[in-house]
């Protein structure tokens, strides 16, 4: 068995919190479709979520049940903490067949367990949970009373334990290694794909003491006009002279992600870039001054907006989000957002990735920090100079 990232007691604490919230909502069974939530509850870790996969949490104080493809149940026995009988594989003849669906089998399994007529909460916004899968599950459980339990587990995840924070600290060192490597290898004439290959090596092997994991979002390096669009991918394009390059990178340890965005300049820095960078760095200082227990998410964004307005700048998108355990295609937890209208009150143990990206006409810059809310204020888990890195 692969070593669990946490002791079983940590998983039991999580389950107690989940069941407390289930009881408040009148839920007797929770069907967990979000892959990161499945890992959070069970420890299961495998690239098997391209076929239907669920975790069942009954209200009774018993072990949760992982159900996935039969060949991947072996991975459950290696990585999940539960007893073997609670790692269940649906038959291989249900994989990608037009005449049957894994959710048909899972529904029958739930009925056989005696849970078919319960009040069932289900995550409806999970990335790998298809409309057809939901329809077949509902059809197979006609006596169930259905409730949307989207984000129930996510909000519990938003407050990190000391052990989770320890993994985030390790992830932060990998993020720093990735940015440092980017600064080393990016130069005029270097292909974007070659830079990415070197950056990914640092993300995976950036520490002699622990392994890095695949990042839920791929590395992003945006040079020249590409920096005006925040989410496009790399190619074999070569970096040019006098380009401004925005980097959005991360480190991940045992699936816990820490983001780090920085900007570098090849050659002479245009005045518009240096002026915007000064405003963004000042804005980050304002964000950090605002992050502390009892402050609302929108108040943090307001501190940033006040600074950039003074500099004649405007940013429509949010400036941060809760981050933690993550699987592709996203490392955000979909809970706290640093933006106008989010009245969530920050509490010790929250971890947010505040990313101050300014994507202008034909260029852009990015600066971010992964920030832990402490008992008395905050701590930046990533510790790396914020100024534009100039490479002449």
C-alpha cells in the first residue's frame, strides 16, 4: 500500500464535518463526483476519472465507499484508507458502451445496499460528471429524494489543517523553483515548448526531499502579444527581443497546489510595463495588508481596486480564490473568491491564491501570491521577489 498523505484520524475528522453538514441539510447519503473531493475523503489517487467514478458517504458513522472502474479498484486498494470491501469496481463490460452505463450499475449497487429511497445529496457541478451519467443515476434510483449538494465538501476543504498547510509549504518551494527555472531558461530565440519542458522538470523534481506532482493547470508562459490573453497554451514560437513575459506557474505536493505568477522582461522595459508593474505591486501590498481573520473577501478586492483606480487602471475579473488539493483541470476550490460581492469572512486556515493579472492590448503582466490566513493576520507561503525580472 502506498503511504497515505494523512493519518486515518485526519480523514475521520473530515468525515465528521461532512456528516454534520449533511445532517443540517437532511441528507442521508452524499454522492461525491468532484475528483479532488473524492481524494480529500478517501485518499484515492489515480488517473481513472475519465470513466465514471463516485464516492458515497452515508450518514451513518461507517467508512465511505469508492466506486470506479474494476481495473482501477486495485489502485483504490493501494491508495485509499478504507477496508477492501469499500473499494468497489463496476464491471469492465460497462466501460464506454452504448447499451449500458456505469451509473446503471452504481444505482443498482446503491439499491442493493438499502440506500435507494434516501434523501441523497449529489454534486451537480463536478467536471467529470456528465449529464447522461446524472440522468442514468436518477433513472436507476426512482425512489430517492434528490438534493443539490454542490460545494458542500468544498467549503469544508476551505479551512486547512496544519498537515495540509505543511504540504502547501512544500508545494510553494516547488513553485519558487519553477519560476527560478523559467528566469534561467527563457531568452530571445528560445522556443516556448523547450522552456516549458525545463519548467515542468523543476515542478516535478524541484526538491531532493519530496516529489512534485502534475499541476492541475498546465504551466502558462505568455510572451509578446500572447500575454494579452491569460489562458492560451505554449507552442514552438521563439521568444523575441524586448518581450514582456507573464508567467503563471505552480508547485504541487501530494496534490496540494501553490500558485506563483511573476513577470520577466527581455531587454529594455517599456515605460507602460514598469508603471503598471509598480501599480500592481502596490496593489499586492494593499491586498496583503487587508488579508486577516474577520475581513471579507470583497474587502480584500476593494483594497486592491482602490490602488489601481488611483493609477488609472481597471480590472474586471476577480483577483483570487481559495486553493488547496486539486486535480485537472483546475486548482481553485470554487468557494472563496476575492471579488466585489463575495461577503465570505476570512478565517484562520483559509488559503487563497491572489493573482493580479493585467492583460492589456498586446501585452500583459502577472504577479501572484499564495496566502495563508493565520490567527493574527496572514503569511505568504510563496516567498519570491515581486519586481519584474529583467534579462538583458
